[in-house]
């Protein structure tokens, strides 16, 4: 199907989320608007928890052929659709998860696309181990792909936001990340003893000014962070 601005996307119509796109009922429109307003032609964008690539697709359209989009997604079925979208739009895909250290980890889900994670205790319902996956850090992605600067880092990774930011230690110290859009999964974080304030404080400590995009049931849902040193 064709999204706005002529962007092509491969759609699996068995997913409720895909029907939301078809019916133009996008619950993340405000987040995407802020995301797009803060990237430009030639930028480098890393999309962690890319799902089927909605943010990657709109980024690729905005930054043009001189820019770079790196989509990181661990879930097998999402990777299949990401690859279809790669053929339609041309961006780089890494089939792995991001955390605070590189290696491998067991991956779990309960049969709903976009709700898989590395910790089976977070989902609160029966889960199945689907595979052993590769895990990386943002620092290692920067090193392996020889990235000078990440203009936009987007995170939607089901309760592993804090660990992902811990994996940005070198990048933060060298101010190699300019802007961040992040979904905060407060309920999942709480099960690990992590609060949304811990994430905000970690970012503020590393020179980021934070704007809360929206809230849900009194909790921070999405944030936008801009590095004051860039």
C-alpha cells in the first residue's frame, strides 16, 4: 500500500496495527510528526525496535539518498516484512536487539507482533522462547558501521530503554547522538525496578534536554530529547 508522501509499505493484513494504517488511524501521528520535524536531508537515523519499518520508511523519504537509515529489529516475522520494505525503499536492516552489552540472548513472545522481548517475566502472560538472537549496543553499531554521528535515535523496545541507553556510553561521552525519540514502557520497566525518572535523569546527565511528547494514564509515554552540546 501507499502511505502519505508516496511511501510504499508492505502490509500483513492479519495484524490490527496494519489495518490502522490502512484506515488512517495512526495513534503515533504526533510522535512521527516530531520525529520528522527533527531530521533533514543527509541525516543518519537509527530505528531501534523498527517493527515493520514505519519510522524507517518516513525517515528514508525525508533524509533522501544522501542519508542513512539503520533499522534494528529482532522479531522474525517483522524482519520478513522489513525485508519487503527494504526492497521497496532501500535501507539497512540489522536482525538483532539492542541492550547494554553485545552477545546473544533468548527471545520470547506470546504470539502478538510487536510485544516480544528478551525477558519472559515482563510480558505477564504465557510466553514461548522463539529463538536465540544477536544483541548489540548502540556503541557497537556506531563502531561497526563507522558512523560519525547519529542525528536521530528512535527507540521502541518493550522495556529495554534503560539498557539501550547504558549501551550508548561512548556515544554519549563524545556527543555522537544529537536527538532521540523514545517510547517509555513504564509498566515493563517497573517489573525490573526501573522508573521513567531513571531514564530521564540518565539522559539529562548526558547533556540532553527533554520534552515529554505525551502521557498515558498519568505516565510518560513518549519523549523527545535533544543534545545541548550539538
